[in-house]
């Protein structure tokens, strides 16, 4: 176990509820992604939202050493956290950075998404003052209507600014359907060629996230931006790739109670014992990022047996039904999310039960449960 920001300055695991990250799974996943992408395509590993809950600083080396050549994050705050740990890794901010903070982007040598001339001028001006060059990728709006410009004039003007290294150009697919994707891609390539014919040049061109990476190899261009895939979360439909879920979420039983038939347990006594029932209290709750609506259909796995969550999930604890597991003991290992084998709930199944997607299930796991890195 390595000491990290989740270990509270202590090199012991200070809680029974913790998140285990298999770094060899992460390394294998990025290797396979890089192999799929091929020699001529760079992989930007998307580790925003603290590496989808996996701990961005702790997973970055495994990714950079096994195939990634860029690290993508959503915000300046995330970029700075990585930069404080890694002075040399190329770091890219996929989102907007407010003008008042652009000096930090330049000072810390971080590559910034730019979608307007005004923003580019500001960066150029800051870079000029400090005798540097600011690295940017221009974001093109091809239909998602989140961030990006559609104006070739604006792109050409950005390219002509001093002290600005326009390293790349990119867009993002809405994944609304094959036809919609194709239209977005064509709009993107048309804008690129118009800009190139007017003197712009871009080292990196990219539009593919995890799903596009696997399902639409024709959109790889010369860089891909997988997030979910790195963690072994499979959202694709047509293609396939060998990736393995890296995260599991575990705990241990704090206490066991025998509840007589008809008696309630937990807030509001929402649950009442339908018969004499043994229940276990487990020290994880919604403040650890476990969805509150898991009380409908949610379960944990103890000694290979599925134990349904009962009653209302509390902030720090929840209760499960031990019917079918008469020999369970306090201190027993509890699998909250596993890989789906041995009756455990995979991230995929958790997303279905909580009526959300896999990325939300992992990225919402809060900072409170310590991260434990295995197979380093
Ligand atoms: C989050 C994000 C990605 C990665 O998305 P996944 O679906 O997890 O692969 C890629 N590009 C952009 C712009 C993003 O915001």
C-alpha cells in the first residue's frame, strides 16, 4: 500500500470501507487501447474527476508508462493537482478556464482548450509578457453545442497570434447515432481543411472518446481520448476490446442484530422485519458516494452470498439482510462493487440498479474511503 492523499498522512488503511484499484488492470487496459489505436495515433488518457474516482495522481504513472502520451482533465484545479506531483507529464484541460486564471495555465505549462478569439488573445498576451509560448487545442462545435467555435475565421485568427502554440484541434461526438456522428465528423474535417488551406496547421486532431474509440475506428484521426475504457468500463456496442474493471469497493460488517418479526430498522422504519431476521450494519453510506436509491434492488456480497440492502441508506452506514447467511460474523468482508464474479455487483450492474451510468457510479465515490493500490 502506497501512501497517498486518501490515507490521511498515515501509511495504514484507516477504515474498513475502502476502494481497491488494480494498477495492473489499468496498465493492461491502456496497453490494449494503444495497441488498438496503432502507432500513428496518440492516446490522451482522460483522468478528470480524480481519475473517475480511481485517484488521478496514483494512476497517472501506470498510464503514462504503458501507452498514454497525454493526460486529460476537466478543470484547472485538476490540472494543478497533477502538475504539483508530475512536473513533466503533458496535461490537457478539456474544459473552460476563466480568463482571470489563465496566467496559471501558462506558468504551469498546461495545455488549454480554447474556443474563442478573446480567450486566445488573453493567453497570447500573458505568454508574451512572461516570454513563453502557451499551448492550446482549439475546440470546434460540430453539434454538441457545449463548447467550441464553428467559425473558420476565428480559428485562422487564433492561429495567427504570437506566443501561442496551436498544437491541436478537436471536437466531441454527441453519439446520437451513426448518421449524426458522421455529420459531426464531416463538419469537423471540413472546418479543419478550410483552416489548413488558410495557413493553420495542427499536430493533433481528435474527436473520439471511449465509445467512438471502439465502435468508430474511422474517427480515430491521430489522437483518441478514452476515459471509461481505461478503467475497464465498457460502454461500446459494435466493436470490442479486452479491458478489465480496475476498481472494487469493499467494507466489513460492524455489527449484527437479530430483529423480531414486525419490528422496524433504520430511519422512518421504512423496513420492517417480515419474519425474524438477522441484519448486518456496514460502515458505508451516501457520503461515500453510494447512491441512496440503491435501497431499491441494491445488495452487497458477503461470503459469496447476495445480501439485499434494507431500509434507508444513511450518510455513513447501511443495513443488509443476512437471511441465507446464518454463519456471517462481525468483521466479515463485504463486497459493495466487485467485478461481477462470485455473486458480486459489477459497476455495470450498479449503474442499472441505481438508474445511472457507469461513469457516474465510479466518479461519485467520494474522497472519504481510502484508495488502496494493488498489483503495483
Ligand atoms: C470525459 C471526456 C472524454 C472521455 O469520455 P469517456 O466517455 O469516459 O471515454 C473525452 N473527451 C471529452 C471532451 C470529455 O469531456
